[in-house]
C-alpha cells in the first residue's frame, strides 16, 4: 500500500543552522502538508501546498520556514536558522484530489533536535 | 475548550473490553478523522467521517458524529494489547480543497493484558 515517507528519521542540529526535512508524498496525491508536534503537545498545522504554491500557512510558519516541491516526488521543509523552540517532531502529510478523498495520510515523522 | 478536545485524557482497560473515546470541537466542520499514534511514532489514519454522516464502521472501530453537539466518539471493540496508543481526532473546515487539520489533545489508551 502506498505510504508517505520522510527522511531523516532524526536530525540533530545546532541553533542557527539550516535544516531541510524531506518528504515523498503518495504518488498520485496533489495536496501536501507539514505539521509539527512538540513533545507532549498537540499536532499543529504549519503549511499546506497545492499546485506548486502555498495555499495556507499558520502563524508558526514565519520567514524562517519555506517549502518546496523541487521535482515530481519530493516535498521539502526548510528552516533557515533553527531555534531551540523548533525542536519537535515534523510530519508531512498528503491527500488525493477531488471532493471524495479528504483523508490525509501522514509520514512517520522527522524528530528535529536543536541544541 | 479548544477545537478538538478529547476525553478522557487517559484510559486504561482490560484486554477484550471495549474502549470509548470522545472528541468535541467548536466550529463547523467538513470531515472528522481519527488517528492513532504509538509512542514517538507517526500518525496512522484510522477512519474519516463526513459531516453528513452519523456513524461509520471499520473492522473493530465504530465512529459516531453528532454535529448538533459538535462531538464524535470512537469505539474500539474487543480491545487488544496492540491497541495501546494515543488516539487523536482531527477536524477540517471547508476551504476549497486546502483543508488543514486541527488536532485534539488526544486520549492515551492503555490495554492491560
């Protein structure tokens, strides 16, 4: 069964460094999302992406964040200058097209630790 | 309470018993989805119920939705040790296809063998 994949599974970085989190959504999906979950807290929406542009972003998704779909398969989240409070589990999700496929399927996550 | 609040926050039951978790939300929704998360792992999609549906089944799972009360319940029948996990509800509102999910706080379910 098709699934969303994410790499790396765990990323440790120093404060101020740039990180890129990678995702491969399910191949025929058209809507892509990033969420994050700080340890012990709710899963929070960061950004949605459709037709090669951001459709919606949350307050968390400030100028330090960017997303890109550089080719037909990858979907990346970049954090330009990481802060301690960016430490969290980052989840990529995707969903199919149309009004009958609202299920969002999540990847296994990337645990980002900023030291 | 915030959009997507589950109760109870934690639930421990004996294997074989049924587990019921509830979710409440505040704003109008398009769909409500339930997810399972094993400790420190990813979110596994369990079931989606649309706003015009009242009940849905999938294997040992039964989900109900009451839009007048803005609440949903997830029932897991004949629980197994492998059902031990956190369960989250997530709602989305109509937004021309770009429906972001708003998650609840989750119920931590422990099945005692």
